[in-house]
C-alpha cells in the first residue's frame, strides 16, 4: 500500500500531489493492478487533510482509468504505467544514484542537479536546451 506525503512548499495542489504519487508508484511498480489504495479516511487521518481532497484525487485517477472504486470495498488499481522491467529499473536506479553522489561530491546543489537533469531530459527528447 502507498504511504502519501505532502510538500506544502511545492506549490502543487494537494490533490495533484496525491495523483502524482500514485502515478509514480505505478511507474515504479510499487503499485500493481489489484492493489487497494488507502481509504479516504486513512489518508485524512495520516495527513490531516479534507476528505474531499482525497476523493478529488481518486476521481481524477478513476477518470484516467488507473483506478476503480468498488462500493464497500475500496479503490483498486486497474492498470500500471510502468513499461520497464523491475531488473532494468533497479539497474538504472543504481546508476542514477551513483551519478547523484558524484554530482553532490562535485559540489552541485539539489537545484543545480534538477536544472542539469531537466536540460538533459529535454535534450534527449529533442526539445532543445532549457
């Protein structure tokens, strides 16, 4: 099951943070079809947010076909977003972690790393420099 967390400084609406976290978990294989999401009451208790915020996030995920509500049972994952094998993901994560350690050792800040990563991501997608 997913454990939600919020970043009040992100500038991203609370319900969208929940949606993004579910999508990340789906991409990383942490959530799989058939898994149950926490109930709205469980999320409200853990994060001290309005139940309507959780319901809005779940409705958005349902609209996108990622989850389905089953009355009396909960909200369940319908499909995954991950296209990469778990072995490939683990290998790439190790490589990225090593790269991040090298970037920090070179004196880069988190903001420097994010800027460099974003620029490289755009370059690799043919979108040009940032």
